[in-house]
């Protein structure tokens, strides 16, 4: 059995030792082009891949001659050419649920950061230390809002969405949810997307990306939101039309946004807006998630070799 690790997957010695019991292991840390991937996958049975390099393309998958499994190091699989993989008989496993807690907590952290104006306040205090003077009309720009008693709208009630809903309820929020197929989640009222957008004070996106969910939030949807509402996205950039979001926040059609990733990074006008809080696609990036990710990848490979595949993408 030939196994190749195409990029860094945070494996400890124990993980590599488990892989070596299954076959010959070759490890790379720089498979960042199609050509490198094509060369390194020749004769390989199992590949462990970082889908963020966007190398699991039609060209790459069609070039393989023995590949049986690709274990990707993420929950999402939108950068994998699933159609070609299926046609070639290549199974794809993902790291389901490895970062649920991390991403859900990050969504709530962004909600607080935006609603309390924390990054903006920090920036201004660093420029020149001061304390709020209620009599100073300029200081009204630091006014935030309490989230207790407000409505949290969760778009996508998978593992992460359900956990976001639980955390929202724990801090006293009313939670409503939208899922293409309604799911019963304790304390969450299922509504249609339009109702969710109209009624929510905070909207959190927690969806997998596919053709149906790309730009699920665009100009029309943003126009339905309250001018006092904020949008949180810890899922995929393409869920939100970047230009429409920039214009909605700039024109105060919504109050702000918290983004772990955003569209149109080459057009960074949105970075100029003080009522948007950014993180660098790091919602999942905790020590606990990293260890769990490595464990799940190895278990996926072991299960496949044993003839009991798990976490296979259909």
C-alpha cells in the first residue's frame, strides 16, 4: 500500500507511525500546483490532501492510475472535483465534525466583537488612551448593544449550526433557524429564509458550499435585514456576495458584519469599514481542533484499509 501526504496535516509521530503500519508513506509539505500533484500521485493508493491548495481538480484526478482514497483535511469539500472522483472510482473522505466547537465559539466571538464594537474601541484607545464621556457626542460611535433577548438566526442546522444555536440560547437569545430540509433542534424555531432575515438581530451562516448555497446572501437578502442587524460568516466566502455586503455595510443598510473569510479579497474596500470585524479563516484553528483533525484523518485511512470506510462523501 502506497500512501502519500501531499501537504502539512499537523501529524504527530504517533499519527505517522500508525500510517506506516499500513504501508509505505511519503510525506510532502509543498504540493501547491497541479503538476506537483499529478507527479506525486502516480502509483499511489491513498492520498492525504489539503484541499485549500485547490489541487484536487479534474486534471489531477483524471491523471491518477491507482488511487483509491483521498482523505482531505477539512469538513468542507467544495474544492474537490467530486464528479471526476466518482467517475474514477476514487473515494473521498472528509474530517467531519473536527472543528464544530471551535467554529461555533468563533461565530459567537465575532457576534460579541461586532455588537460591542470591541476591535474599533481597541484601535482608538491604542491611538490615544481615553474613557467614554457620555456628554461627548463623538463617543456615541462606541455604543454597542446587548445580545440577551435578541433574535439569533442560524442559516444551516448541521453540527456547527446546532452548536451555534445552543450557545445562543445559553446567553439568553431567541433562536430561529433555516435549513433546506427542516431539522428539529431543541429551542430552535424553523422558519423560511426570508422570515429569518427579517426577524433576526444577528444572522449566522453555517452551511456547506455548493451550487445551491453560493451567494445565498446577496443584495436581495441583505435588503431584508434590519438596519440594526449584523451578519456573521464562519463558513465559506462565496456564501455572501462580497460587493453587495460591502455596499450594505457602507450604506448602513445593516449595522455590521463579522467575517472569518470574505469574497473579493483582491478588492479590499470592505477592509476600510470600521463596523466589520475580520479574522483570517482561523475559526477552526485551535489546539483541540488540530489534534482532532489529525486523529480523524488517520482513522479514516485505517477504516478504509480495513474495508470499513467512514466519512465518505457521496
